[in-house]
């Protein structure tokens, strides 16, 4: 099976061979493992473009846990948050605020609309503590304008919390330049390794002004324990040790290639796919897209059937789309071990799958 999915992704053969090829998972309360984690952290901060004074929380959990833990550790019911909700992942922040009784307002972005200044303006005269955004709303593929959001937060003295799970290491991202206070990421998307770990990078001001002063009604998700333990490169509880090794290897590899070059490759593959896919009876949305994933819209309601045929007959996995676009849209990822030749193969198989579905095969 070949994966053109956003997470898990088609992992590099090197990493699969090295870490999934029969090696034991090492014991981790050792100086050697601490060293590996500290190196990982150094790379994380370099790749996310933040100062060494920022701090990272390494959670053994999926990305959603990191979103929830961020809200629990940074905000209280005396705050008021502004949430951009342009799809499934924006809605997830809304659900989290509800569960934790954090007051909020929502900027609801209807499908197909590009987020612009006009959406923010009607919320400009209310007092908010922070803006929560999924910078690539993976369910639609829209990449929001970070500069616009940064300027809004700066003008209104708000913290900026960015779920960059499907954008970090796929699109250009600069935490400090855009005044970002929290970057949420996870292992199975841009870092292209197994699912299981989430990394939350906190600005120094978020640590000092919020996290260290917060009393969190949770043991496992209390960031203070993680901050304290990480002084020596450790986590308070057993991490997914094997995935920590994979993450270290992956970040090291990206750093060696060079981040710019790494991003340029993904951009090239995405652009190549977007050009070639026009040979099929599909269209692309008009809003700005992340390099990570291309949503395609079918002229006829056959998207889910095409997904099934690709999976069952051609050993190809793409992302189906949930909700109202279930039969209209598929999403194709461009991250992990993939290139323009894989696009040729994919387009050819998609053409066949569409023909199969239309012929009722
Ligand atoms: C994948 C993803 C998540 C997290 O999903 P999990 O299944 O919990 O790992 C969160 N936000 C965005 C934007 C994502 O793409």
C-alpha cells in the first residue's frame, strides 16, 4: 500500500528500516536518552524559528490532546478567547473551550471563503485574551494568512495560539517573527514519523505569565511537570520512546538537507500535482492552500467510491473528506517520501479508478 495521506504519511525508507526493522526500544531514564531529547529540542526550536528561551512539552498523545492540554494550561474561565472555525479542527477548539468552560467567540468561516481582514474586523472592539487558529485547516486544506492574524493579535494585545499540526515542516513557519505564543505539532504529519507524540512549543512569555501560574485539574496534562523534568531532557511519564528516536532522526535529516530545501521539495510536488490533476474531472478550491495537502472537488458525487477503488484495487490510500463533502472531495497529501514521479503514477491510477466507478465496476 502506498500512502498519499496526511498522517500517518509514507515514511522514509531509512526510518522504517532502522526503527521498525527489529531493533529493541531502549530504556529511557538514562543520560543517553536525555541527550537525544535535548538534541531533538534544539532542532525543534531551530526549525520552528524560536529562541532557546521558549520551552517544548513532549506529550505522548495525539495532536488533539496537545490542543486540549494547551487550553487547560494557558487559559481559565476568566479569559475570553477568539476561535477561528473553518472546519473540523476549528470546531475541535470550540469543543475544547466548551468542555473546559472557557468563554469564547467564534469566527465561523463558511466553506469556500478565504479568511480575510473583514472576518476579523467585527471582533475588533471586544477584549480577548487570545486567538486560537489551525493555521492549515486540514479538513478543507485552507492555509490562513499568518501575517494578518499576527497583526490583529499585536494590535489587540492578544496571545496567538497556532495549531500548526499539518503545516509545520510543510509550509514556511516562523514562530518568533509572527509573535506566536504556542505552536502545536505532532509526529505523524510534517515530521513524517509514527503517530503517538505531540510537541507543544511555548513562548517564554506564555510560560512565565500563564503556564507556571496555572493550577491544572489533571496530572498527566499538567505542563509544569513537563517543564520541570525537561530541564534534564526527561518527561514525567514514560514517553513513546521509539517515536522519540524516529522524531530525532527525522528532524536531524531535515536539518541536514536544510529546511528551505525540504520545504521547496514539498512545494514542488504539490504544485506538480495541482497542475497534473487538471486532466481529471475535478476542480481545486479557490482559497490559498497549504503545501501539505490538496483537496480536489469532483464534478459528480463519486469521491468516496473513488477512494474505495484506489484502496481496494490499486493499493493507494488518499484522505477521504468527512461531513457534507464526503462524496464530493478527496484530499491528497504531498509530504513524506514522495516526488513528481509518484504523482504521475497516482494520476494514472486515479484516472483508472474514476473510469471504474463511472462504469459501475
Ligand atoms: C491531524 C490534526 C490534528 C490532530 O489530530 P489527532 O488525530 O489528534 O492527531 C489537529 N489539528 C490539525 C490541524 C490536524 O491536521
